[in-house]
C-alpha cells in the first residue's frame, strides 16, 4: 500500500515538474537508449551478416582456395597470416590439382584481381577501382545479375577479347546520361569495350563490386598481368554443406600431396569459407558485448547519482510531510518504502523513455540502411530491470534519511 | 496501583530531560495525570511550562526520560519506534494549530492517510474517509485540495482525519490558533459535538475562552502540574 502511495506520488511529481524530471532522468534515459539502440543494431547486423551478407558474398556451400587467409580476427590469426606470408602463389597447376580433386563440383572457377588507380571514358574517370580477371563460369559462381547488356561469354575467354563488364558505380560515374554498352573505356594503356553492367549491389561489401571491372582472365593475362601463370583465388561450389566439407578435405589432401608437404607441416595455402568472415564478425560482436555493458554502466551510475541527489533535495524539502505521516502512524519502513518507490518509479520511467527512444532509433536505422533492426524483447525486459535496480540503489540513502526523521523535530519545520 | 478501568490515560512521575548544547533542560519534572474516558480536558500553561512536551508524550510522539505512562491499561513508556507508531495510528487523533494537511492531496486522501498506515483495504478506506468527512459536514468538498479550502474547512478535514481510525483520544494543539473568532467558534462547536458523542478530548491552549468548553483545566508551570482543575465530586490522583 505504501508502495502504491509512493508510485502515485512519484508519477504526480514527474508530471507536475516535467522539465525538472527530464533533467533528473537524463542519465538513465541516455544509458538505456544507448543500450537498446546498440543491442538492436548489433542484432540486426548479426542477422544481416548471417542471412544476406555472408550468403551473398560467398554463397552457401562455397569455399575458395587462396594463398593466405584474408580475414584477421585477432593476435592468433595475425600470427598465422604472418607465417603464411611465405606461402607460394597459386598457379594454373594448382587450378588443375583442385579441379581434379573435386570432379563432382557443382561450379568451378578461378580468378585474379588487383587494384587499379582509375578507369576512364573521355574526360570522366572513377578512381580506385578493382580489376578482376575471371575464368569461364566466374560470373555464374558469384551469382551477380546483369542490369544491362550481357555477361562474359566463353568466346570472349577463348579469343582473349578486350571486353569488360562494369559495376554500377563505374557505370554511373562514367556514363551518367548514356548507355555504356559498346563504349570503350580506358584502363591504363588498355582499351576495353563495355559489354555489360551489373546490378547495383550496395550494402557493406557490395560497394567494392560496384566499383569493379571484370575482364576475361585470358585478356587480363595478356594486358595487365605481371606473371601470366598466377592465380589469386580458386572458387569451388558444391551442392550441399556435407559435400562441401568433404570436398574441402579432398582439396586439402590433393594440394598437400602435390606440394609434398610432410604430415607435421602446416598447409602452404588456405581454404576460406563464409564462416571465416562470420568468425570475424563474431569477434566484433563479442567485443561490443563486453564494451557495451561497461559504457552503459557508467551512464547508469551517473544517472543513479543524479536521481539520488534529486531525491535528497526532495526529502530535505518534505521534512514536515514526513513528520505528519509519522504522527499519523507511519513507521520507519513505511517512509522508507514510500521514498524508495518514488525513486524507483522515477528510474523506471526514465528507462521506459529510454526504451522508447531506443526503439525509435532502431526503426530509423532499419528504414535508412539495409540492416534489419528490431528491438528484441529481452533487451526491453533487461532495461526495465536495470531501471528498477538504479532506482532502488540510488534511492536507498535518501529514503533512509527520510525514515530517520524525528517526528517532533520534523513537525516544527517551516 | 489499582485504577478504575474507565481511565484512558494515567501517568506517574513522568519526566523528560534533554540536552540543549551543554545545558540539560528539564522540560517535565515529574507529572502525574489521570484522564478518564469521555473527559474534555484543557491543558494550559505559559511558554516553557512543558505543556508541548507533555502533549508529545501523551501523543506517543516521544518517550519519557523516566516515569510511567499507561494508555488504555497498556504501559507505553518503553515502546520502540514501530510500536509507538502503531499506537499513534490506532489510539491517537492529532489536530494541529497549523492543520498539517498534505498540500498536494485531496481532502479525501488526507483523511485516508491513517487508514493507509493501518493497512485497511482501498474500498473500505474510501468509505470510512467519506463517513468521517460527513461527520464534520465536508462531504461535498472531498475532492478539493487544501489550498481550495478555507481555514475552518481545513481544520475540519484535519479533525476528520484525526477521527477516521476511531482513536481513544483526540489530541488538539491550539486548534483555533490560526482561525478568526467566528471560525474558531465553529470549530469549538465541532469539538463539543464530538465530546457529546463520547470522544475523549485533550486540548492544549492558552486562551481562556477556549478552556471554557472543557470540563477540567490542567495547569502546568515550570514542568510541573500546578493544578488538576478537578471538578467538585470527581476523584483525583496525587495532589
């Protein structure tokens, strides 16, 4: 009953002094808003990475053979990358070894790539692009859709034709008002005819694709390659995860045999799957989830201190009221509970406002970015509990001070 | 000591001392009083006589330094804070000179307050509070806040609040001190009515025309009883 009384009074006070209440609750509101917003966005990115990103970038049931691991997630993997710096570059011979090891692959391709300072058409140019030389089947492997024109054909590859498919960003930049198809773009000393444009990928990694130029690998070798034999990546796609796991073992065994690696020696190559990238994200995730409670705690502690101070002021200004209540029969614990209820209601109200703001931020992120952000229910429950905790923690000292008042002295106030 | 059992209040050698800095103040130096059910008592005395201290002790707002205080056959001088609070809630109805209502609560909620601390259910509380307000003719003002009521009305709310838990005694400290003469008379009429209905009333005052309403006047000087104001024919303890 005293608790209801406390809650009632607290709500009355909050409403009657909206500006003062807003300042009182700012610490708690900020802490909770931050908590909700980050959890929502992290969960959203999680889902995006798992469902869209990894799948789109890598394709399911796909693995690539590369010279060294491309993803670094911390000191161990850094160390590993350093050792792998001595790994030999992949060559066409490796391509044959791998191809023979996975005769039942659903799709198979290989590629080389490099950065290029710019691609231009007449006076327009786009800087810092990527040039990829892809074997037959490369585009199908990647699953990129053509927006205009066509993709590369086996004829292009066989005759080493000087043709290219360009990404959406390059198309926009070089050909803002006309169709790129049939035009000749310049890559360094080379001129290539544009035969197709990819659909815009967007998103976290799509921006790289949008600024890429794909040419047949034979053309690449003739015009741009340092070492004609070199291969950057070998891509293998299987029909199922089990098949993929089996295929990876086969490829690993075949390459080790071919390179005559002793059993106790590490691989001189690296097999990469989408789970590597997911692993990297998991690490970031974990770091965030450790840093987040720390930051939120600081905010909540500050918020709690503010509430405590406001409550102390409130108690100081209501000494007479406490005296009256005690004269009417309120025990120490009744007064304690009343003020504790007030501070808790304040704090939970702040948490509720923070939850509202956090949800709004989440919805904004959801609307403006590809990240699907929606607030998980557990985050709301945790926030409310945190609000309660802060309320009780910050209110206990002021409530104690209130309860200790001598009724006779208190009644004489004012 | 055996006493007849319609004695509500019995004190024996009640003393109260306290420290004011380095000085020891003897507010009460051994007070014996006896108050029977349905008596209407006035307590008078100049300032510093100890009448406020006596009232605080009778009202269980404080405990004596030494001596006995028996309220309704129960010794209360050694009770702890929580027990005193309970006694205040059940047995004592305070009426103050400055009304002492909660300014941001309605008249009804103010009257409800003792019932909240008594643990009475919400529905019963509202009913009983309404009854108490009706008793002082303020049923139509129960949703008003104190600042929407006149001085006399506020005091009547305070009286309703004091009565709502059916206390053994009504303890009024200069209840008309902040009221004009007309309103004072109204309030005294309320007290008279309550006395007629069987209430035991103890009123602290320094105004002689107020004491005229009482049956008996206890006078204090320098922390001791100067006179019990006994009426002809009624028994008195000590002397």
